[in-house]
């Protein structure tokens, strides 16, 4: 297959030998540099053709420039041993393999024009400058050191294996599989590739979209997302700590088992098509939408994270809790936007425990209510195991009903309605004031209605005192 002609200007800085130069190859002999297409610059007196091994031997104490006069250069294998070589062809380099254990910089197009795989292209480190294209028709590119890609560059290979990390901006990653075994940074990049694997230790998606056609795998890394990161399939277990910042989106996956911490900041989002299973060491923080949530033993859901509020929503599925799972909630006011919530249109199968903290200086008063789990409770109970101390005479009460789970600030003595430590006519006045306004605190018999039965129950309690 012939490659489309595109401009090429490449810089190669290679210092380690791949193999010893021999009579089997066509050796470069011009230590002062020169044109690839000048026969005098090659040991055989002829320019390498598509069947030749072209070798730049380590024979000089400084680098030089090899130009191309705008014509296509070709060989079977290009082996670069000399340190400091600059390759500036002005056209294409067509080869079956390139072997360079040092550093290679490409500013044009490097392609392999035969469809029969002949082995991996290997580099010590690799840099693609503006407009560079590596591929297509390359089976495997393996980079043992750093890989950097900038400004309208493209890597389009069957498998790109970046073992020393990757830093990319304004670039495209096509082909079948891209694997990164070091720190990965992407800014304004696109991923039409089938699969992307980030195998640690860190991923930073600054902007753009990480949306491979089939799958995205995050494993054993700390990932920060400020752009969409989605895939049709994910690994069965995500053991990566993931931070979804403003503009970030984690979604598109089928069912996921999370065995780490996932934190969704303001402006970030999560949208999972399937069950989100929280493992024994996992904690889901922030807000977003998933089909369903299953909390295993020890799993934690913490809407909003520490010190801020948000809501998790399961619009198409239920939420299941294990007896040792937990829900952690922050309350900063009585409006729904001021306290953490978990919403499930299909409801909850409760178990486990609830932990509550007050934030932003908020001090709830008698009758304050917070619908923290919103949706029908299909089965089970929830234990309130941790809550902040309230003003004297007040206590937390957790009511579970068909509408969900509601936290209520109740009086430990109903007769002392104003919680001043005394039972006086002032309590009657305060109760009737709440009752005439049908305030939630006047529903003293907890039947979700403010009516004359509440008056009767309060007056009976007031007569008896505390």
C-alpha cells in the first residue's frame, strides 16, 4: 500500500546501539551530513531501497543533518545508532521498521507501506511535532521512555505501548489499542481508537474527549478528569482513584465495580449505564447519575464529598445496601440544595448505617426535616450511628417511610415545645403558632399531616409535663 505524500521533517537523537553495523546493511558514511538521496553518502554507492537495512552507525563524535530534498525516503528497516542525527526529509519516510533506542522527533509523516507485520517499532523516547502522523499500517510502536505529542499530530497504529508515560495536546489517537504505563497527560485530544488503557500511576485529562470506540480501562492510577472519559465497556474492577473536575464526565460504561475513591467536584459529572458496585474499600463522593448502586460490605456513598452538598440519582434502578455499608451526609440548611441527598426513582433496599455532619455553621431547630434518601423503601432499615450534638432538649430521629428516609430534629420532651428546658404556656403558644401555619414541626404524631389529632397529642403531653 502506498502512503499519501505529506511533508516530513524529523529530528533523531539516538545514542544506544541496536545492532552492530555490518556488510548486510547500507551504512551512512557522511559524517558532515547531507542528502539521503545522494549515493555518495552511502557505503554501497547507492541510495537504500525498500528492501535494504539502512544504518546510521555510531561513528562520529557529534550529530549532523540528513536532508531529503522533498523526495520520499524508503528502506526496509532504519536502524539509528549515531547520537545527534537530525533527519529532515521534507517528505515521507516509508519503512517496515524503525529501531532507535534514543530519542526521535518527528514533524511530518512516518508510515509503513506493507501490510505484513514484521515486528515492533521501538524507541527510547518519541516526540511528534506539529502535524506529524505516525502510521497507519504499523502493527506495534513501543516507547520505553517518554512519549510526547503536540499540535494536530496523530498516532494511528494497531498498538501504541507507551511505557515511560505520555504527554499530549491537540492530538488524535487512532488505531486499536493505546497503552500508557506511566503518567499520562492529555489536553484537547481525541480518541477514535478502539481501546485506551491507562495503567498508572496518574492520568490528567485537561480537556477534549477520551471516548474510545469500545473500551476505556483505568487501573492502579490516580485519574483527574476535566473532559469526558467514556467507553462502551470498562474493566470489571476499577482500582484507580478518580477525581472528576469541572467539565469532566465519567460515563458510558456498563456495570462497574469501584474499589477505590471516586470524587466528583462541582461542574463534573458521572453517568453510568448499568450497576455501580461499591467494593469494600471504595467511596463514591460528589454527585451524578447512575442506573443503580450496590454497596458491598464496607462500601461508602458520600454525596458531595466532605464539606459540600450534592445529590446522587439512580433514575432507572434501585440502591442496595450491605449491613456494613454506609451513607455519609452533610447538612448545611433546610432547603434540598443545602443538604446531601440520594435519590432513587425505583427505591431502596436498605441496610447498613447513616452518618451525619453539620456544615457552614448551620444549627437546625425543632421540627427541621431533611429527606436525605428520596424514593420508595422496598425493604430493610437504616441505623443512625453518627450525628452531631444538638441544642439541649433536641434529638435526631430517623424516620423511614414509603417516601424514603427522613432526618427530623425532634424534642426529647414533647411538652417542652420550644426546647427551653421548661414546660410553660409559652410552649402552648409556640405549638399553636406552628400548627396554624401547618409547619412540619407541628406534626407531633408523625402521620405526615398537621390536624386536630396533633393538637390533642400535644395538649395531653403538656398536661403530663416532662
